[in-house]
């Protein structure tokens, strides 16, 4: 028994309540254009924490799809193979049958047996208990794989039938209120993001510094368009090895990157030689750029290294050292937040197996507006000031995180029988 549950509840295993289905396997030459005989294949990148998104879609001919592979109402769609331990086990509940939509080999679908409450069982896959258990069980040097047995053998708290429905009703009511609050906050955040993009647009079109140029006798003709390769001193892909000989050295991973820079509370080490340490070391004013990620919006995100470190970095990153005779590093990092930069990356990244990648070659065609170094300094100063004044927006992000934590707390209490809905006179459900 993992924890105490009401006396009229029982412990079961998920294998006695659900059936598990693996996704469609297909080859690259079986991918087709969308047409009347095509079926969309869901992959890991189509699943967020909350819903299914239809971006970067892949289609195959319906002839290779079995009926069990089509997405049905109340299916629990799970990421079962990925390079990310934060994504492995991610589960989304389908609220309807999806016509001509099936699931691929890196996904698993769990279907609840008819005699059980599908929504109650589905909500279990949104709990921290489930996700943490999966993360502890999966293993793999590069790819984490979720075996059927991990789900089948997982303990599952089973209340009486009527209590299952009461729990579902209570959770849906509470979540509905939290979602309304989240929507209000999200609208405010989107307003901030729109203002921020407008500020960046004006900054990199020279509008924010028009008065500065006038006061300093600088013409807008001093602005030049330069390609990415013209503003860098060097780029370096990260280290791919996971073990080795030498000296224990911190190798930064994607998990070590937070919203505001590096996270140093759970760093990992591998042994590297002195030459490797020097080659991959992160020094002050170098930039760590995300090369590959399951989320398209994170690809090519840039983080400034604020001081010399002994840290190195894995092959999910590219280290960029900008040419200080041409550009200021922070100017370039601010440029990476513009819609022009993001649109270029979106167009030039390559997607495969749920992972999105931008290469050094893919960056080479990026066009950058480059004023004088003095004007770059003024642009950075103005942006620092304006974005500091937008601090309230970051408080909104924190409020959304609190709502997400409240949902997790509600789910934890629900599967311990602590929502106040249990009737102790009801008989336990037996399997």
C-alpha cells in the first residue's frame, strides 16, 4: 500500500482496469501528403501537458492503419518514447473520436475497460504520483522508453462506482473555475507579449533610438544587414559522450535551463579530459543556444553566460561567441526574442521523431540588423529599462504556475479520498 485510503476503497493494478495499445510503425517512404486516403499520425510533439496540437503534421496511407490505432473518445494518449525525462509519460485525454487520426510508434494509448469510470481513470494519469513513478522506472542513455508493464503493474486506488463519479464531478467543477482564472491571466500575459513584440520591433527597426541618433549626429544609413556568420567569432556543438575518462565535470543539460537562466541545484557530472574541458567550457559573455527540443518554441533560445564557469554543455546546445567588434552579445540575445528571429528559426528547423532541431548551417542564412556599437549599447539600455517596467507580467506567469500547482494538489487529494465526497457506507469495488 502506497498510502492510506478510505476503508471502503481498494487497491488494484492498472493492468486489471485498462488495455494498452502501441502505436503505428511506419517508414519514411510511407509518409504521404494529406489527401482523402491519408491518416494523420500523432507523435510526441503533438501532445502538450493539456491538449493535442495539430502542428508539423505527418500523414500515412490509411491502408497501414489498424482500427485499434484510431483515436477514440476517452483514450489516454501517452508519450512512451522520448529523449526527455520531463516529457516521458505525458498523458492527454481525448474528449472525442478523432476522424482519420491515429497514433504513432512513440506513443501509447490506454483504454479503460467498460465497467470502470473512464474519466476517473483518465484523471489518474494527470497526477504527480503517476508521472513521478514513470520517471523513476524509465531508463535509457539517450531515449527513455515506457514499457507496458510499468503501467500494468502500477498500483491504483479504486473507490466505489458512485464515488468515482462524484470525484470526477468535483474535479471538473474545481478545474473549470481555475481554468476561468487562468484564462483571465493568460489574456493579460498575451497583452504583455504583444507589447513586448512591439517594443522589439521598434528597437530593431531603429525607431527607439531615432532621437539618440539625432542627438549624436548618427545617420540611419549606418545600419547594415549582416548574415549570422558575419557577427560570430565561433560556434561549437556540445559534447555527445555520456561517460568517459578524466576529471568529473559539470555538463549542462536542458533540465538545467530555467526561465531566467541557469539552474544549478541538480547538476550532473561526467568525466572529461583536460582538452575536452577547455573545448566545451562556458566563459563569460558566451551564449548557450538550445539546438534541439521537443518544443518548437524553445528551439534556438539563447542564454547569456554571465561569468566564467567550469561548466561544459551537452549536444542539445550550441555555444555561440559573438564577434565583439561587430555586435554586443546582449543585443544579439535581445534580437533572438524578436518575431523576425523566431519566424526564421521556425522556417529553418528540422523536425523528426518529435524532436525539433536547428543546425549551425541552418543559422547561416539569418539576417540581422546591425547598427553601430554605440547605438547597440543604447538599444540594450532602453530595452533593459522598458522590460524591467514590465515585471508585473512575470508575476502573472507565477500566478499561472500557482494554478497548475493547485490542480496537482486537488488531484493528489482526490486519489487519497480527501475531497470530502466519500460515503463510507458504500461497498468497496472488488475486481
